[in-house]
C-alpha cells in the first residue's frame, strides 16, 4: 500500500488541533464492522493514536456511524468500539475510539510506546 499523507485533512490551517493524544503514521491491520452490518471490511490504518485512527476507503462511511474495530497489534487482536468523526470523499475516514474491550486500551498504549521509541 502506498504511504499516504501522514495527516489527511480538509481542516483550515488556522484551526487548532483538537486531538488529545499524539498520532503516529502506522499501518496496522484493522477489521471494521459497521453497526448493524456483520460484513467486515479488512483494511489498514494510515494513522493511529490512543484516541483513534484514520483508514483509507474509496467510499467512506458517513459521519456518526458507529463501528466495531479489531486492530491486529503484532498478530494479537484487540477490539475497540468507535465512531466516524471525519469523512473525506474518495480518501477515507477518521474514527474516534469510544470504548475499549478488555485490556485493549492498555495493549494499544503499550504497542504505541514500543513502536514509537525504537
């Protein structure tokens, strides 16, 4: 997969960044289940943080759609529930993480620390 712009956005340059967590340009396998749809979409993240991720999609999901995401961190799956917060036609979606199942939050934080300090 080609390396996309690390910060795809249509925001104005003057608008302040509202992110609570640093984001990293990371390609991680992700499986997305749109709420009410059992058919998974298997993709890769382009950006990842404790607070969310960005995924490339030619036909992006609508803003507000709830999703269940399985991220594969070093071959280990973690499940996170999220909500689509940005939509860029023919490019992709930003997903905000809203609920972590089990140890998912801890494992994600540990993964991000490991890959960003090496």
